[in-house]
C-alpha cells in the first residue's frame, strides 16, 4: 500500500498543547472530562493514540472532536490547523520555506481574477472618478501618499538599507505632529489625513503579493517588495500608537509569511528580510496583547527574538528580549520576565541607542519589582532617567515611534504600584509615589506628543493608584476617561485594565452608590 505523503503534521494543534504544558495523554483526559454520558456512548473513548494521530496528520478529527478541541483550547478551528489554508498561502509554505510551528497568521481574502490567478480582494477597488476641490486636505492626503510611494521607489533604486529608509519615513511622519497643532490647541485636518496616509503605507506591499507568489523571484522584484515592507512596518509602528490595531491586523499578516520565508533562506536579501520580519513579529506580539491573545503574544515575541538574534542587530535584539519579558509578565511568569531582560542588559554597550537603554532600565525596574526586589527596582528607576536625551537623533523606528518621557513616566508609575503589592510595610508610600510619578504626564511640554495608547494606559494606572490611596473622586474621573479611551482605541486590553480597576474599587467602597453605578459604562 502506498503511503499518502500529502498529509502534514498538525503543528498548530501540537503548539496549543505544548503551550498548556500538556502531554497527549493529558489532552485525551481533558477531552474525556468534557463529554457527558450521551456523548460517551455516541463517540467512544478518547486516548493518547488518537491525539497522536491528529498531531501527526494520520487522521483528521471529525466535526464533533473539532468542536471539543476548540472548546478545550478556547480557540478557532483555523488556529488549531483543522481548516486547510488557502491555496496561495499553502504554496508559500511549500516553496518559500515558512516554518509551520509559527503562530498561524490570518490569510488574505482571495477571489479568482479573469486570468484564474488568485487576487486579493482589497486590490479590487473602485477606480471611478473623484470630484474634489483643489487644495483641500483630501487632495493633500493623496499627494502625500504619492510622494511617499515615489520616495520608496527612489530609495529602492539607490540600494539603500531598509533601516535608513525607515528612519527617513519616520522623520517625515514625525514632522506631521508639529504641523497638526493649531494655535488654539485644536487638532487640524492634517492629523486626520495622517491616519489615512498611514493606512495607505501599511497596505502598500499588497500590490506586489501576487507577483511575488507567482514568481519568478527576480532581484528587482524582491528589492521592490522589501522596500515596500520597510514602509509598511514603519507605518504600523505609528498606527500602533493610536486606533490603528485593525489596520495592522488587516495589512501585516498578508505579507509577513512571505517576509519570514525570505528571512529563513540564505541569500543576499536575508539580513534585510530578517530585520523586517523580526519587527513584524514584534508588532504582531503587541497586537495580540491588545486583543487579549496572550499565548499568541508570547509565541510571536519568541519568534521575534529568534530572528533578531539571526539579524545580529544589537538594538533590535535588546528590544525583542525586553518585549519577550513583557509577554512573560502577562502570562504570569515574572521570573522568566526578569531573566529575559537581564539577558538583554548583557548586550548593552556604547553603540546602543540611549532611548533603548532607558527603555530597558525602566523595564528592568518593573521586573525587579514584580519579583520582590525592592532596592533593585528603585535603583533601576533612577538609572532609566540618566540616558534619556532631549533629542533622540539616530534611533531605530521601533524605538523612536513610541518611546520617550511618557513611556518612562508610565513605567515609573507601574513599578511603584508593583512595589506596593510586594512591599506590604510601605504600600501607602509606594502607591503615593506612583500617583506622583504618573502625574508628571500633565507637566510635559505641549510640543511632546504622547501616543494615545500610552495616554490611556497612564490614565488606567492613575485610576488604580487612586483606589490604592482611597481617593474615590479621582478614581471616578480616571475610570471614565480610561473607558472612553479604550473604546476609541479599540483596545480590549485597555478596557480590561479599566474593568480591573472598577472591581478593585467595588472591593474598596462596596456600599458607595457612585461606584456601583459605574458598572453601566462597561455595557456595550
């Protein structure tokens, strides 16, 4: 009998099992516990041999067991590898070498074109004429998109490194922050237009996906694809600061599998692909964090560290290790969090960007606090202030896009709150220090732009500190602002932070009508 070589191991199912630290026998036991008597009679006994066959690809679970597996792992059939990938994505796996154990990325939505080639549906846009007045902000917005595309194309022709292209794009995007401020403090149409331009830049690599997937992968095509990925990832870092989660989730997974495939194959383009792919995984880790998909957050962070190590870029590797520490924290592993950030500290030298040094010291302060090391945490809070310059200068975009005094203020506040939990003798002192640290955000210069996702997180931490010191009036103020900000961002993580604060307040003031009535703000 000829063996069916078309069957593939189900690495997604194995990945979910390993994330829960279960053996195949334990998965069988967990599934058995989900069955009622009628289901036991109808579907028989589940054992480790059946689980092994599912993971090896020898058997595919039927609809009943697929439902039970989804229930057990609290995830979808696609994320368990129970639904076949679209043909184009499967071809990328076979021909470009994508590693199967990586978290599955959402597939592009595809439709057959006239030539029977698969075409991403977002490319099928309405090209009907637009009637606009000259010199209005939509015209300016369209011109900016055209200029950026021209810049991307010209830098590709010059063969400039993608890190330099990202730096140039970031500098231009940063200039919009000052353009957007009006004398009366209001926000101009420039800021509104910027959101549209960022979305256009984030989606620009999609125009080449069909060509890249169809091949042949010529040098010219790859260079164009990588330069467009550089622009997209730069835009995604900016979008992450505001309400751009949906755009990142839509745009990045469309080309990231191809980018990772190039990163894993030796070629003269490998280092560029690795540098960009590692950033892509960092972005996906942060998006997963905001969507409360914490196991995916950890998996993406691990992949980012792996690629950053291959890239041999010290700044990127340190940042990836720090991000991995954050993923360990949210998954309840404070010791692993501290170890990851201690490892990152070993790579600090004179060439590391000062803002990144400050970022790592502030992250280490919180890691030490969560591990009960009070004096080390306080020492690193002070150390984080020293290397932070007024002007960032030549800094990689994944740091420059979101790190600054606001980030340092946030970490100081969170570190003192963590110290209040671990140092019971001085809980009031630490909580009051957290209040003072977080209040510094209101003293920043008007020329400093605080990214929205950080602003809302600081507000949520202020609400938590207000509960700690027993100030109900301030708590109500910050809670309402935090809930409103979470809704505007579309961040479930920010919403959960506000909800946790509300529960703490109910425990603090169980009979206060003002607090109990706040439950209504969490209704849809």
